[in-house]
C-alpha cells in the first residue's frame, strides 16, 4: 500500500506528493520514526522544536501521526 508522509517543523508544512510503497502499516510506522529522527538531527541546533510526520493512505485518509518534542531548559 502507498503511504504519504507529510512533514511539519519550524520551517512549515511539506506535503508529500509522491508517497512510498510499504508492505504493512508497521513498515510505514518504522519509516515515519526514521524520518522523525532525521528531522531531529537536522533541527538539533535550532533550540526548541516540535516535529511531526503525518501519515495518510492512498485515499488521503490519516493513518497516524508521529510527534517529537524537544525542549531546552
């Protein structure tokens, strides 16, 4: 099944127009976690951050959302 991974960070929202074929929803979750980790690495020097990967199916129906919050104290 094709899943679309929309990213939201301090720079704004980016809509995934292409998507990725994943054999299972579990595989899509794993890919979303990897994407969040990469987003965190890229944002690490910018202070507080809330990073989001919103995943939807081929019909555009939301499947799940991953969120990572980083706060400096």
